[in-house]
């Protein structure tokens, strides 16, 4: 074991560590305060919360909600299990009676049995239901003559839809205006009821938000399971449970502090930030593993930390740059994630270099590695074997053309996204929407709003043009509804009846407080490119006469900003990380600093090309994975540069090669935990990111060796 330097020659860092009790007091005081605020952390995962609230479409949607008092809603679709038998709706009736007596969250219902028409009787006007009572109803085909065809039933009349509006959540609103318990009660009630002849599907924005909330909670459990696996992995690698336990303590401290600070400063947990902790852990494993390898070489914990203090600070800086580049995107949710990922990377470095040694010295723990343990050196034997893959110089220069390919891929990004793409294809919500699309011919809806000064004729002219568009399935028009409710024999009393109808709760769906008109458009296909084309066609028809508003409209506009945001953040990140590495290489007088820099940054370009080859489409979550890859790029190179300065010319890569190899493989394997994510994009990009770590490892070591040394090694 190397001896710690004499106190007189101790670095400023080691002198600070002498005040370990003060450090522990300050860091744990921060932890206690942050943990006390966690209950205040809001969770916002609705579709409208995903988008940038400063976008015109997002502001318009908020105004629409206020004008029409729109509430979180979902649709229950009941389909006969045996399509050949005549539908029996008594089961729905029994369930509704049972549910309504035990529910306090539903604001209103709209069912096929609520639809009425006016009818003249001798001396008075009455409202008559279109369908008989539920017990006597055998077919809903009568609704096909109404504006609710393919909405409240299908063309065959053997399916029934129930539209449910929920009350807004009372304060304190942990989940915003949405109350997950409301949807949870309804779903549990449906699942516990014995439907023998009906298959039940649930779709709608409230269902989307409910499942997204479940996903955030599920991902937090995955984070804890990840720590559990790391605990035993450290024991297997370094021969002692101390390393795993201390690793988890540092991660928990930074994770709790990050989320506590989010709560204190009024930020919220979102779909994206639900994976924040796991990403910080993956990004921060490197420092811990390098410290363990230094100890395995015989250095004390103080010496190991002192030797790695500056290189790890610089690698944390490049990680902050990688995440921080996301802050400059035009997409709020990604910008917020970049901010807190950057804060997390800084706090993780503080935990590793101040909390970890303070705990070890206080509890008289001398090492993170069991003395004489051999498994830590396992990768050392592989380094010489893997040196055989060092490419010849002409191949190495050929591989640099991936930079051109990566730039071309970045310029031609293909977006394929919809809100449902957040969930795996096997998810109940996705399957239920497929059932809806197959039976009704539509997947999503948006509102077409006219101001009160627009005449009936002007509105009808616009609606007639929109009906002809390929992606429009149905238009639920307020004028069709008025005509249907009016009836043929009541036409002479039209003015009086319409005045009466405008007071009916159903009409609040179509007439706002500001007297604006709302028509509901139903789209056949909500995939990004198809919907984008439809939205542009509708805007061209509307011009200044009307406005298309809805969550799906805001989401489409939001996704249209992703390619530019990705290019901008990647460009800033690569430029800054490259300048840091190139500048350090010049300062340390590393031979061929330009080649060293190109080798260190090679991984992300290669990853972009592989994404194009595998036809992986871009969505807003993929931006984060790619930028995180950039943020971690160059970390090995920085460690090599500092080792070169300490160990002598030509020794930098060799000194840390076995550790870098182990770090790369562990980080790549850690990315497989994204396969356990509740959401689909991390499942797809997690393994891709793991492959990116291995590709970057090749660039850091063997491509750099070929480019910077005069002849091929081996």
C-alpha cells in the first residue's frame, strides 16, 4: 500500500477532508431538509404537461378549457365478447348503478341512453329518449341517424360508449388538476365487476394521464431495484459489501437532494424526469469505479481520491455540458430535464469526493476493495487480447468519415411519434385504442372553434371543406346536434326550443361561456407525419375564420420542434466537450491533440449512423439519450490525459485501460435496466445507449491509439 503524502505536502483537497465532521454535518443537514420537502413534489404527466406551455397551441388549449369548462375525461367502450349474439346491456346498467353509489369523483356522464329528441304532444313539448331503457335495448343502431354515430356506438349498433368527465382534484394538487384516484377507482371497479358477455376498453386523455402516473411510480421502483443489483455487483467485483453500500449511500444522497431541490424550487416530476435518478447513476458510476481501481493498485483512499480529484472534476464538467446543452433547447420539458440532470451530476461528484471519504474516515473504513482480491484485475488480462482490434492507420482515418455520416443523419432526422408511442405495444391503453380505431375509424380528437361573430353559413362552409380531408373520420358539429335534437315536427318552435336547449348541460360541450362555437373533429390517424399534414390542411382552410385546438394539436407542434432542438443541443455539447478535451491535450502537450480529440468524440457520430441503419425514429425522449451519450463522451480521454501527465509519456491509456474497459462494460450492462422501464422509448434507446458506450470505448482506446501512435501496437 502506498503511503499517504506527508501532511505538509497534502493538497488543498485533502486539507479540506480533515474537517470531515463539519462536512458530514452540512451534507446530512442538506439531506434532511431536502427529504422533508419531497412530499411537496408535484407529479405532472398529462399530455398537455408534456408540451411547452409557451407555444400558441398550448395557450389556446388552456383558454379552451376555461371557456368550455373541459374536465379530465375518458371513454368506456363495451363490446360483446360473442359478436354473433345480440348485445345485452344489463351488465353495464348493473355496474353503473353500483359504481355511482360509491363514487365521489365523476362530474358527468354521456351515454347512448342519455340522447333525447324533442317531440310535440298536444298542448306541450316533451323530450323523448332515442333508445328504450337499458334493460330493453337490444341494438343501438338508432343512434346511427344521430350526430353521435361512431362515437357513442359503432355502425352495427352492437357497441356502447360511455363518456365520463371527472371533477378536478381538490388542493393540495400533487398531480395538478388531475386526480389519479378518480380513474383508479373506476378502473378497479370495472376490473372487479364480473362482465360475462362484454369486453371493456378504456381510452381518453384521463386514461393516458392515469397510466403515465403509474409509469412514473413504477420507474421509481426500477431505480431502487437497480441500486439493489449494483450493491451485489460491487461485492462480486471488489470482494466486499462496503463498496456497494457506500456507492448506494452516495447515490441516495444525491438523488434525494435533487428531487428535494425540485420540490423546494417549485419544479415537478414528469415522465422524462422519472428516469433522472437512473441516468445520474449510470453517468456517475465511472468516478466510483476509477477510485476502486486506484485502491486495487495499492493506493489509500485519500491518495486515490487526490489523484482523481481534478480529472473527475473535469469529467463531471463535460457531463454537465452534455446535459446542460439540453437547457438551450426550445422545449421546456427537455430543458428542465437538462437543468436537473446537470445539477445531479454536480451533486454526485460532491457525494463521491466529499461525502464518501468523510463517511469512510468517520467509521474507520480504509478501503473499498478487499486486499488481494483478484477479480478486480480480471479485465487486465483482456487488454492485451483486445489490443489486437486496434485498426491500422488507414482504416482509422477511414472511420473518421463517420463524422460526416453523423452530420448527414442529424440533418435528415425522421420523426415518428404520437402520445401513445410512450407506451409499449402490449400496453392496455394501446390495445384499447386499437380496438377503438378498428370499430369506430378514429384515434384522436381536436376542437375546431369559431368566434361568435362567425355566421352559421360561414362555419358550415369551412366544415364542409374539412369533411373532405382524408384523415377526418367524423365531425361532431353543434349544428348537426341542434338539428337532431330539434326534430321535424318542432321546426316551427325552433327559436324557443333552441333557447331551451342552450340551457341543457349537454350543450355546454359545444357552446362556450364567451358564446364561441366548438365542433369536434375525429382523426383516423394520429401518427406525427399524417396528423401534421392534416393540421396544416385545416389551418389553410380556416385561415382567420377558426382555430384548431387540442392536446393532440399541441403535442404535434411540440414534436415538430424536436429535430431542431436535438441538432442545437448536440452541436453545442459536441463543440464544448471537444474544446475542453482539445485544450487539455494541448496544455498537457499530448502528441497529435487533434487526433486524440477526434478519437474521444467518435462514439456519438457512430451511434447516429447505427440509429439510421436500424431505422430508429426520433421522439422527444430520444433527444435525451443521445445528449447523455455526448455528455459522457470524452470522460475516458480526460482520465487518460491526467494519467499521461502523472505516469509519463505514452503511459496514459495503458495505465487506465483495464479500468476503462470494465467501466465501459458495466455502463453498457447498466443501460439494460432501461428495458424494465414502464415507457417504450427507454426500452428502445436503453440498449442502443449501451451499444453506444461500447462504441465509444473502442474510439477512446483503440481508435485513439491508432491515430496518435506512429505505428500499430502489438
